[in-house]
C-alpha cells in the first residue's frame, strides 16, 4: 500500500531538521514557497499539506488545494488567523499545534523588555567600537513596577510568573479569565492607565484587532513599554509610531508586525526595504524588533514536529482529530463531540 504524501510549505532548515528526525507514516515533500493560491498546485498528488503562520489560506487557496485532492492542512503553529475557516469547512480539516512551548514565547517577551529597558543592543554596539560611555543608557528597575498582561492563556500566564519573579505587580485583562493563579483582572482601560509595561498575549480575532489603537494609546501611562509577541495586527502600527514620536510610549519590543507576511522569515539584507513603516520603526532607538522568533527554541521545534506528525497520523488513520479547529468549534455546533472530527 502506498504511503500518503504531505506537501510541506515555507520550509526552513530548522523545520526540516526536526521533521526529518521524527518517524512519520507518510512522505514529506518540502517546498520553500509559501502556500498561496498560486503555489497550491505544488500539492498535486498529496493528501495533506503542512503550513505556517504567514501562509495564505484564503478561500482561493482552500479551493485550489481541495481541487488537487488535499483533505487536510496541518498548521505547525498555534495561531490560525490566516485561515478562512468558512471556506475550509467540509473540504479541508484544519489541524494545529495548540501549545508547543509557552515558556519559549514568554521568555522572549521578557528578553525584549529587558533588552529594551536596559538598552542592551545599543550598549553592545558601543563596546564593539570601544565606546564605553554610559550616556543615554539609563533604564528603570522593574521591581515594584506594574505589568499589564493582555491575554491570560498559557503564554500569558507564563509571562505573569516571570514578571512576579522580578517582583512586579501584575494586572491582566481577558474576557475569559483564567481560574486560579491569583491573577488580578481589570477592565482594559484601567489596565492601560496603570501599567508601566503592557505585554500582548491574546489571539488575533475581530475583537482584538488593533486592541492597541489610537484610543487605547490615549489612555496609557506616559512612558509605558509595549511588548508584542503574539500577532502584529493587535497593534495599530501608525498609531504606535505617533505615540512613540510624542513620547507617550517609552519603547516597543516587537516580535511581530502588521505587514510581516511577505518579509519575516526571509533574508532581505542585500535589498532596499520597500516597507517604509517597518523601516521607520527599525530606525527608532527605543524600538526593538525581532522577526517572529519568540517560538524558536529546540524544545518548541521538537514539540511542533511531534504534534504535527501525530495530527497527520490520526488524520490518515481515520481517528478522532484532537487538535482540529473549525468556525463551529466552541459554539456548540461542532460535530467533534459526536465523531471526533469537525465534519
């Protein structure tokens, strides 16, 4: 009997290293191209595809994949805001990795805060030039300051634990508060006005898009640091730039960016960056940007590979799909409770 095949889109060396290590009951065809309606035909002959956060899983891509016999998309990530679930329902099973390493992302968020606050990149660049001046490198003590955490899922709660380890007071906002943990929840406006540091750990939804907006930034504590390791569209970038220029925001540590899809994970170092907004952000001394690397640890990569392989194994074996999601999930209409699959 022939083994099923999976088309693996947007392949990077670190992806292939870990997926090649994990025994899988299917063949993998690696492609460097992102998944789009135009690249969907690369999956010809494959029963499933593996995709990532910046792939285009629009209705056009869904229809193109389905027309080539694809029956499932295994997202090798937790987020799925790039998936058109209504178009996929009944055609493609959407699988994900719900929690591969919340500590990795939370630790990176704190690394951004520490580096931004104590101006580590600027200080390191100076010493390479044998410049040992301390002028302009003053930070603040985090102990006793207030961290405002927006989103208290696994990553948000890990970040809360880290903040508490620094002796910070932690307040949080989440429409679905986590039980236990002694978390102090506040309305969003109160969190914005009290926090010395705001860290975003919520998913991207219609309700959270631009949760950091001009209106929100008009309510923040002057000099606040904003950290985002979740999704770029949680922040209105133009409004953030205005607040940085006005001195309202003291600094921003960003691992994600609104228009990152065609930029992050690729090397453009030999080209002129045509995204003027990102170039402007990068030029600011109180902005620290990393290219969606918060997840990038050995432990997370291994977990992503193992769970993705298991998701696909279950799909090919006709078993219940524990990590399947659809637009009915959580709404009481999903069939998963009856037969283990959303449709």
